């Protein structure tokens, strides 16, 4: 079975631009979470979506938004990019949204903002 | 105080030795605990999950949990050079994972 997939793999943008990152969860998984990982740090939680509704939001500005589609895939949007948005963006899927459920990570999208 | 704390390392061990990785957390209500391995430039890969106090073994890996002390550890027996990576401790915090900064492990052949 295919794991979590993300696209694109790498992305280079300039300050002020907008970016859309995409994620497809493991087949049968209904929950998708987004994390940002800056070099040298652990992943930081951005959003969780379950059954197409936002179920959790981390401490990120309103420039960050996301949505989940009927097929459970998800998009993360970031507006007005800043240099500090350069990071590895990780999507994780889980079967349910309960706290004991294991999250499986995709390969990530490496975003560089110049 | 950080929510999940790990020694950043690097922790260097010789091949064949036991590597011991430690993690403390602040939220006493956390119920689920995970160890992920992350190779440079790659995404985190799940190694172990643990939910109850005590030890849980899976091959060369043993996770240990002590909720009273708010402490989680990972032991890697017979360490191999391929185990060289960053090990991330993750603690459940209300339907999200809260990660430590990770411990860099280097296994010397």
C-alpha cells in the first residue's frame, strides 16, 4: 500500500509570494495533520483536519491556512511568505483523530524562501 | 519550560553497544508516547509507540515509560552504523504530537 504522499518535493519562492502544498493520506486514513520543521528543531504542529473539518490549530499566524477535501487529501496554503517560513513541511495521516492513534509522515516538502 | 525535552547530543556509541536516549515531558495528562527516527534530509519514521508504564520491546528497540516521573526512554541494543540518525521523542497533546528537538545518535564502526 502507498504511504503518505506529498507534492511538490522541493519548492523555491521569494518573499511575499504564496505557496500551496499538497498531501494525500494513506488509503483509509481520515485525519491529516501538518507540521513545520525548521532545521535543527523538532516538527511543530500547524493544523489537524478530520472529516474535512479543522480539529486543531497550532501557534501559527493567519497567513497559514489549510483544507481537506472529500477524498481526505489536504492542502496547506501560506500567504505573504517570509524568509522564516523556509522549512520542511510535513504531512502526517492517521486513521482516526484520537490521541492514541499513530501518525505516519509523508516525505515532506522542502520550502526555500529567498 | 519546554514541553518535551531531549538532550541534543550528539550521543556517540561504538558499534554493538547499547544506545540510551531519554526524554522528559511536562503534560501529566499525556497518554501516548512515540519515538521517531529521522535521517538527514528525510521525514520522521515511526520506531515505537508506548502507552502504559513499563517496558515495550520490538527487536533491538526497547521503549520505557514512567508516567509518575514524566520520563520516556529508548534503548537500542547492538547499535549499528545504520542507526546513526536523529531520534525524536513525541508526546500526544490533545490530538497533536508535541516533539522534542531530537537527539543526534552516532554509531561508530
